[in-house]
């Protein structure tokens, strides 16, 4: 595999949940075209997606997708916290930042390298 293709795949792999948190339709658009597109096209689409104002539904969708990495290994208390935070976010009582911070902590605890590389969670690295 050539270097540019690897770079494009890494770009998409690390950005896909952030795109999903902004726009599911843009996520699907990129997902369907990523193999044939150039690196520059994928980068442009990702940048455009990040400019879309995230909706509560889009953030919830991305959060639930990422939660899927933990649902079988999380403790009862972790499950309670995750769903309580999601409920509070959906009712305007919690900011999006707090959701991603919780997922970062879970990814760190359970050593989910794939999620730890996500551009959504990178800002929480210590």
C-alpha cells in the first residue's frame, strides 16, 4: 500500500467519529467514497463536516457508537454514569465536552487504542 493511501486511511480512521458527531449524512458520504477519493478530497470533506453545527442527535449517535466499545466490559457503575450523562446532555444539563471526557477515561481504562486515536478524544490526553 502506498504512503499516501495509508495517510488517507489514518486520517479517516482518526476523524470518523468527529465527523459522525457533526453529521451522519456527511459521515456516510465519506465512508462510501473514501477508498476511491484522494487524500485531499477526504481532508476537505472532513474539514467541511467539522464546520457543521453538531445537533444533539448527531452527538448522541456518535457517543452511542463509541460506547459500543465498552458495553460488554463496563461495570454497572460505568454504565449508570454513561447513560445518566447522555440523558443530561440530551436535556441540556450537560455539555458535549463532558461526554467525550467520560469516553476518553473509559478508552484509557480499557486500553481502546482505536478510540484513543480519535480526534474527538485526543484533546483529553494527559
